[in-house]
C-alpha cells in the first residue's frame, strides 16, 4: 500500500491519478461519441446531473447507494478536463495511449 501523502500537492497528485484511471476505464467503455455527439453543452448537462445528485443527497443527509460521493466528485472533475480538451480540439483528434 502506498504511503499517505505528507503534503497537499502529493495528495492532489494522488487524486489526479485516480481521475486519470477513472477516465481511461470509462473512455474504453464509452468511447468518444457520447461526448462528440453533444459537445460542451452535453458535458454541462452531465455535470449538472452530478451536482443535482450531490445536492439531493447532501440536503437529505443520505448516503449514496450506488456511486460514492468521491466517485461523483471525480466524475465532475474529469468532465471539466474533457471540456478543456474538447475546447482545445484535442479530445476529438487524439486517442488513448494503447499501452494503457
């Protein structure tokens, strides 16, 4: 088991590594079309769904039954990165490293 981070930047890097792992897994399942079909507006709707879910659970003081809070936050952050890559025209033209 990896040592716990001792510095904030190390903890940040750990979360980024989890985001990347999640992105790669989901991208292999979904591909690009679900993003390219609706573009940035589709990402906004997906993020909005995630935020509304968080609001509902937090306001009701409920524990998630399916996706954890952490997974939801990682999804939101990952969608933000995808939106940036989309705006930079990199999401459409680049593919995953086949070694991953």
